[in-house]
């Protein structure tokens, strides 16, 4: 039984321009990036008109997911967020004049990066076993034990806890 020969494939990969033009390729990403750049320029111009152009570098802008007419502004500090909240109606008007159609703007604080790090215990602390209850804690647990019914599961659990944490 003879099968038909397989066709020879001369193109192993798509042309790069074809890939960029494809809506599922990088073209969509590039278009969104270009739109965000234009939006940033329009925001900077609107802030300049409102004498707030010093705030432009502190703001990240984008469209809120799910709603195309709602802008989302991420800011570094509460003072910047507060100032923007005060001028939102004017900012919406200025953006509309610049060709950006938005019905509302949400201003949110960027989460602060953590400046602390967790360090592992060193030396004796790492190998030390935990010590039992101190006198006040032991007295508190014993007081609770006296108040519980002797046949209850909770009584038995507290009793086991006190035995395991003996000094």
C-alpha cells in the first residue's frame, strides 16, 4: 500500500511582520501599549492644565478591567491620591477635551514594597526547644480546668496540654 508523499514545507515559521499584524500575536500587545502611552500623554497634558503636572510621574494609569469608560489611577502616596480626588471632575473634563472618553476615575494607592525581610534564627535559638508555660499561664489553664466538667472532651484536652507543657 503506497501512501501519497507528504508535502514539503518550506516555511517553518511565520514571517515576523505577519506575526505582528496578527491580532493574537504581538500586535494586540503593541496596540495596548501604544494606547496606554497616548493615555499617559493626555493625562500629563490634563494635569498640566490643572497646574498639577508635578504629580504626573507619580501616577500609573490604565483602563479598569470590565469597563472601558472607567480609568484607574495608581498613585504612590495618600497625599497624591487625596489631591487627585479633589480635582476628579476637572480632570475628567480636561481628559474629555483631549479626546479621552471616560465617565469616572478610580484612584487607588499602590501597595508599598516591603522593606523588611525575615531572617532565620541563628545560634542557640534555632536548637532550643520551647519552654513550658510561665506561672501566670499555668494558673490560668488550671483555673479553666477546674471550671470544666471532668467527663468533657475539652477537660481531657486541657489536661493533656498541661501535662505536655510541664516545666
